């Protein structure tokens, strides 16, 4: 599994990381004609939704991008693929996802961005990418792990930030 650690200073850098990931992951989901699952790990306020906002902005979403805390998932449809932004913070029982047809989201050509995936263990497919965000006083530390991303992809991300 490949891994990269990145230091980010500020919200704009976190959004930029989301944009870089969008540049890489959307073509991969289209190339493989399948869903790409991204697990976003971090405490409240770490920047998970900010990263998702950058991902979606890169795809042309101009309106508000907020965390779907109460709806659990917010769909964004584009030509040939979708992005599904999940926030499972308030999920009390992973079986709730079965009732809403969660498997359907992962059977499409899509990027599935999942905040708080640990709340749905056993229901979600294995992640293609794990992004762990922690924050200190002046910066965020992001660790990206993936079997899907290449060393070239990791270098591209680091060079763009």
C-alpha cells in the first residue's frame, strides 16, 4: 500500500488537496468503470468537509458544499459519473444504510467520499483511499494511504500543494 504524508497550512490548502485528489480519482473511476471509495478520517473540525468541497469545486460545483450530516448522503451528478458525499457522524446503526440502499451507490461509476466511515464498519466496501486528517495549532497533517494510487499520483499531489 502506498502512503504519503502532507502538511497543509490553512483551509485553502485543504481545498487544494481535494482538487488534486479529484484530478486523479475521477479519471480512475471512469477508467475502471466503477465506484472509488474514499474514507475520510479525523476529528470534528479536522477539514474533511473542506477537502470534499475542494474535490467538488474542481468538478465545477459552485454552490454551497456542506456536510450532509442529517441526510447522510448528498449526490452530485456529472456527465458519465457521480460524486456521493457521505457524512456518517450521526449514524447510530450501520443497518440504516442498508435501508437507504447504500450498495446502489457503490455499484455505479462514482467517487464516494465518506466522512466517519468507522460508524458503518461491516456495511461499506473496503476503501480504495484512506485519508487521515489531524490538526495542530497552525497546520493539518494528512496521511493518504492507497492501493489504487501510484507513486506518480502521490508525487503529483505533493507537487501541486
